[in-house]
C-alpha cells in the first residue's frame, strides 16, 4: 500500500510541476529536455518503488498513475469549473495583428517564438492575424482575416 501512496504523491507533484513550468515549454522541448524527462522517469521510479523491483510494485505504481489520470479527466469533464485548474485555459496572444506583450511576458514567450509558430502555419505577416491563441497544450491557433471571407459562390448548373 505504501507504493500506491508514494505514486499518488509523485503524481500530484508532477501535475503541479507541469502546471508551473508552463504551456509553451511542455509543447516544445529540446533534445536535452527530452533526455531530462527520461531521466526524471527513472528518478520517479526509484522514488515510488523504493527498493521494490517486483512486477507487482511496478503494476501498482502504473495503475495508481492511470487511475489518477482517469480521475482527473473525469473530474474535468464532469465539473467544468475544475478545467481551468486541471488543464489550463487558452490564452489570446495576438489581437487584430498586434502581439499582446503583457500576455507574452506572463507566458514567458518571445516574439520570435510566436513568429516561428506563424511561419509553421504558413502565415508570413502578423498583421493578417485577427486572433492568435496559445492553447493549453502549448500549440498555437491563428485566425486570419482570410478565415472569415465568404466562400466564393458556385455557378448555377
């Protein structure tokens, strides 16, 4: 039972750390950060299972993590007010072609990162963006003025 308790403590610690680290950092990791993530996995395993190298201990730890993930997901689905704390909210970083410096500063984003995301989506000029959103998963969504142009009318048959 100690493994279940230790796994739950580590789960909540990891949840807290991912919320503090921020959306963008988790959405775009460097190769070194990926190696650190794998190393953290090993450190977590040692902290959760201590000296227990049994299959049962590993199954208890993984099962506890899985149940907590499903539990958080259910709570977030069932009680919409919890979504902000559990999953985060999308944040508007561009409004009518202008970057919101206060939001960029709060999210620890540089304008270079936003421009890179624009280019990845085929947008060459920030002034064409009506709304730019940093999603809770660290990805960007951009809505341009072209997105709301009426579709060309089809000729009548």
